């Protein structure tokens, strides 16, 4: 037989595109269109429905960037359409290939009921299944003219309503009533499935040619001048090949309806509020027609938005949840970043997320759903388990640019040894269309062949929302048992996980440690003020809960439950994986800065009121210590009268020969040369130098930063090929000199920017504090602070949630080489046996660690902090302006020292005037290895204390926890403050103490029962 494959395939493409798809709608009748342009921000639905509309028509331009236009469309179903299926086709000016990234609409009836959404792949609304003829049609469309800013990825000022243009962006196209030709639509689905499956099969596979011949027969059966009349004959030609069952060994795919909706990204938060309502409306509408359809939605925040802003949509969602079609998943407040979110904040992501699902739907989510975050912390497995979940799903690791991840179903082992069954869908997308190409890719790509047989595929338009479509459901129906294809079954994620775990749990491989994404490493640094706002908010929330709980117990002060909950939820929202990583448009980060300022003011007020209640009336300065370790004689979580420091060596200052200064305090001797660089940091106890020979620490360096893709997201390794060391000084001065502290001030200018640093050594301190004020006006540049240390370190330790992770400093394999930029929280530590050093910070996350062997045989390990970037997309003004960054060098530091210093720099002491009697800690532990992460009152308002601890050094620890208030019971709980069924019994001694033994990096949450007065429970 002659090979006519390409002729048939080309024929299929053209006939489908130009003849059959257009024939799905027949006998179109124009609708009457009117419009009202809402001024400013979106208006309530009632206002839009009752606005004064003006005549409009198809072809008219509408919609400046971020505007809202309401359309009223009216018409009448022709009498001759009696018995026919009728739909309205409303094309707002869509680009079919960009769902979620452009204009969208939500359709309402005149009574305000939301019907369904409009987007490029969903531009219809059903008017009648069987028209009676002469029905009147009246629909309202709330249309959002969101600008297209995702392509091309070049600098644009459309990303903020304050700088966007006011020219109309879109042109109305089709606004019509038409007859929906169901048989033609079904033929389209038959041909699409057959054609896409055919193209994925090997040329030598007979099944491919069988499908080709059937397609040819179907095309022969279609009369292009009477497609409606001949569609059934064409379908009959395909019926045989579409009914042949799959082979027994065919891969099994659990298809789950999904719409990954970024809570902010190339649109502001306020637009996401509307996006989730649109998507949910479409999904419940689809469920009405397809009872087999299952749709999974994560992010409690997004459902909370629907509840608040679209209650009529939310009532439909709740019904579908009860019916088992609309499935809450994930258990988190938002799909957060996991690299930079603090430990307690990660706990609260689950606490608030799971509690919302329990309270609203009675659903205990078991699967954690994070398809799109930019890498996953090694602390996650333990947090997942303690939150009452058992499965984890991600997709983003398929984006890694260097190494292909070796597993699709596996046990993921965290830093404490906890394992969670994890799935990484081989379809390599969280926006699947269930087409033949994607299903074939999933089967080919699946790496557990021979051991397991099934994977999951989330299907539906996402990122900007939209969700699943009736076309996708048609594909699923045809692919559920079809030769040449994986078997596709629509089912809940929990059903997939239960089957996958039962099939594979005993044989599944283990991956230990973080799931590092070999891409998007710039997200550790972009938008420094967003990151600083997050870190500072996390610290303030710790303080607010600690002091409010202490004041409630000690004085009966009112504990601000509702206010703290609202503030936590605000901070958790801004940890979304395109806000905290700095990869959103300017509008998002402008609002984030404003929000963090408000959060700070509210939390400072809570802290101030609680501390005032604790301090009492008086004029004696009291020093409050919110850090989890004692500081200068003040116990962790307590307060003491301020006093003159006693003991220790005062700080001395000498001029350095050749220029600069020498600072010393009996523990450290710091030399700052004439360039303002630290050329010596001598550890007097260890009698060794910290700075590598011939090098200088606190060296600011600027690199060019123009990655190949994804400006705000990426830094590429070649940025290191060029560097400018900032060694010139505008000013070098001794700014402060006294027994308690000495400060050297260094001012520099470079490019269009300037920087002022203050290097401070304090009495009794073994750290050099560095405050850096940068007025940053560079573009496409990367600012680093380098500390070349004289230490042979084969690995670095970086703080992560509730512990730390080790990463090699060498580049033996491509896996280590790919980690050229890494994330650390409050500290990063390097050491050789017997001596180490740490760099701590108050708001920096990006770091890199390199090593080289010197001619003298020694090794220099260079630790660098990534301070600022200047990408131009999607926010062309990223990080422009002034920044104040604080970090410190701790020579001779152990891991324990790094933990302590990291907390101290993030939780500075506070001085409040009061009666002067001091405040005893509400909770204390007798072992610094055990860190008290949180102290709060129980959320059920019982007055019980909730204390969260963790082991911080990576070893087994024994400690005695004491309560500074009468305690009646002690119970180990999960993260939702519920008793753990399998927890060991905890014995409370007569003096109110409890002994605890923790394994390495174990998190322990204890609920301390109290007999409380009503005032403590307010």
C-alpha cells in the first residue's frame, strides 16, 4: 500500500478547522448588545445590573487595561427553532490560545444569579436544551479587560493600573444566538481523539494505520456542503476503531478536573477573586450536565473569596462538595512557596487551610496539592504528616533544566526521617487537555513501569483559571478503554492515591531531602521588600502571640483571637508562590508593600498593648526578649529590668596602619581596611583567622543578570562569568565608639546607585553586625555580599523550617552543579571539624557557597548573600529604591550558635517602661537545642496553652519544659491542636514540668490544659 499518511493527516486538519468545527453552530441570529463601562474598580453585581446601558455592537472596541465593562445582551429564539438545542455564543475578542491570560467574563441572569463564565475556550451559554420557540433571552456579562502581559516577556507598564494605558484593548466579535448541532460536535470530538491518538502511535504500529483508514473513511462520508446531515454517517465510520478496548497492560490514568489559579501573578489579587468565581461557576455548570465529572480545587483562601464575594456561587459549590463532585484538596490556605515560608507560617498554612475545609464542608483533606511551587523544602514530609495528611502531589519538578527527576511515585523522606507517599504526574503539566499527545506522553514518560501501573493527570485550563471543558470530558469518555491509549478514568485524587499506594508502597523508591527545582533560582531574591515584609511579619506574629498569651495568663488581658487570625491569613496569602517569590506584576508587589506596612502597624499595636499590660505602671525600663534563647540575662520569653552590662571586655578601637580601623572585644578582633572591607575577623578563643588569606569579607559584588528566560524567576550560572567588586569608598568613618559598641560607617557609590554600611562590634558579642542601606537604581544587575572564609567545608548547612539541610560545596555531579543558588532562612553555616562560621540575616533568602584550594594548600569557602536583583519582567521597576538589609558574620559559630544568632537578629529585644518587677516566661525549656517555635492560646478559646517545639541541631535531645502558670494536663497534638491518637503519654510533674525527648528535627506540639478565668478566654 502506498504511504498516503501525510495527505490524510493534512486533509483532517483542514476539514476540521475550516468546515466541521464551524458547523457546530448553525442558523446564527445576532443578539442586541448594550454596554456600561464601570468607572474605576469592579462594582457590586447589583450596581452592574442596574446601570445605564448604551447601545453597542459586534466589532466595537472596549476595555482599557484592568477595566470592567458590563454588557447586556438580549434577543428572542426564533419560532422555527422549536425542539432544537440553542446556545448563545459570546466572543469578547478572545485569542483562543491564551485562556486565563486576557479578557474574561461572568454571565448573570437579570436576578443576579451567576450562570457561567466566558473565556477563550468556553465562549458559550446554553439557552435551551429543547427550545419551545419564541423564548426571550436576557443576559448580563461582567467583562474584565485584563491586559495580556505574558507574551512577549518584555518590560511593560501594563502590569499596574496606575501606569497602564487607557486605550481599548479588545474588540467584540461574535454575539449571537445559534442552534447547537450536537451530532456535529460529537463528530469533532471523535475526529480529534482519533487523529491525536493516531499521530502518537509508532509508524510501524498497525493500530496507527487502522486509525488512519478510519479517519479517511469518515472524511469521505462527510458532505462538506451538508455537514449537519452527514455527521452521523461520518461518526459511524469511526465507531469501530473507537470501540476497540485497550490492551490489558495499558497504563492507567486517573483524570482529575482542575484549574490551577494563581492567587496573584500577571493579575492582582482583586482579579483572582473574580477568576475563582468564574471558574467555580463553570465547574458547577459542567457538573449539572456531567454527573461523572470530578473537579479538585485547592486553596482555602480562594473558596473563602467565593463565599465572601459570590455567595450564590458558593452555595452551589457546597452542594457539589456534598455530592462528591467538587473536591477540596491540598489542605493549605494557599498554594504557597515552600522554600522561604517560615516554619510556623508553614504550620499555619495547614492549620487555617484544613480547618476551613473541615468547618465549611466537613472534609478532612489527605492529599497535599502543590503542582506549581518552585521547589519543595525537605521539612515538608513531617509537616504534612502532622497536619493529618498522607499524600503529596507536585508537578513543577518536571521543569528542571539540568537533571530529569528519576521517579514519578515514590516515598519522600524529610529531614527528620518522616516519609510521605508522593506522586509526580508523568503527564508533565497541571493544565492537561486530555488530548492524545499528552496521554501518550504520560504513558511513555512514566518511570515506574514494571512496578506500578497508574498515574494522575490534572485536566483543565489553569494559571489564570477556566477549568475543565465539555470537550475534555468527551475525550475522557472516549479514552476510558481504547486500544493504543492509556485507560483514562475520571476520579478523585484520593481514589488515585489509595490505589497507587496499595499497588506500589512496598516497592516504591525513596527520595531523601529537598525537591530542588533546577530553575527559577532568582525567586529567592527578586522583590526584596516583599520578602522582607514576609520575614518581619512572621517575627512580629510570633511576638504578638507570645506576649498576648503571656498577658492573658498573667493579667487577664484580652487575647485578640479574631485579629490574629485575620493577620495570619493576610500573611499566608502573600506567601503564595508568585507573590513571595517576587514573580508577579508591579500592582501585586505595590499592594504587598502597603499590606505589610498595615500588618506591621497592627502587630506592633498588639505587642505594645500586651507588653504594657505586663510591664505595669512605672518608669523602670524593662527589656523584653521574644527570642527562644536567653539574651544578656533576660530569659527567653521573659522580661527583666534594664541594667548596665557587667563583665566581659569593653570594645576597643584603634586606627589601622594604612587606613581603617581595628575593633576588638576580647572575643573577636575585626580589621576594616582603608577600602572599608573586613580583612580580618580573628576568633580569639580558637586563635584562628576567619577571613581567607589575601581576601576581604563583606565584599559587595555586582554581576550582570540577564537570564535566558523568565527574568524575575531565573538566574543562570553564567552570571558569574563577570563581576565588579565594589572597593571604592566615598566615606570611611568611625561613627560610634564606646565600651558597649563601636561602629564603622562606609559609603560607596556605583553605577546609578549608592550604599552605606555600618559595621558594628558589641561588647560580649561574637558577631560582627552589618547594616546595609542601598539606594538601588540598577537594571538587570545582581548584588551580592561575599564572605571568603578560611575553612575547609565540604558542605554547607542552611536553615529551613524546623531544622536545616546540608548541601555539598563541591560540584562532583550535575545534581550538585545545578544548585549554584540555594535558599536559607535565618542562617547559613559552614565548618570543618572543630571550627565553623555562620552568616545570619534578617530578611535575605538567596545564597551561594563555593570553594577553591589556594596555593598554600588551604581551602577558601566563600559564602555569599544575594541582596538585590533588578529584573524588568514582569515588573520593570523591580527593587528600585531604598532598602535596609541586616546581616552578620559569626566566626567560630557552631550550628547551635547559628540557630541562636539567627533568632536574635530577627527578634530584637524591646524596652518598655513599667513597674520594674520583670516578667517570668510563660513557657521555658532547659536545653537550647530545643527551640520553642510558638506560644499561643488554643484556637478553641478554652484558655489552654499551645506550645510548639523542635529539635534544632540535628541530634537527639532531652529537655524539661516548664510552665510559668498552673497546668492541669499536657497533651501531644497535631498541627490543628487535636490530640494525636498514637502519641506517647506525657507525664506532668507536681511542679508543672514535663520531660520531652526529641529525635533529630522532630516537631512537637503540646497542649497545656489550664483552669482559666473567663477573662483569659476572651
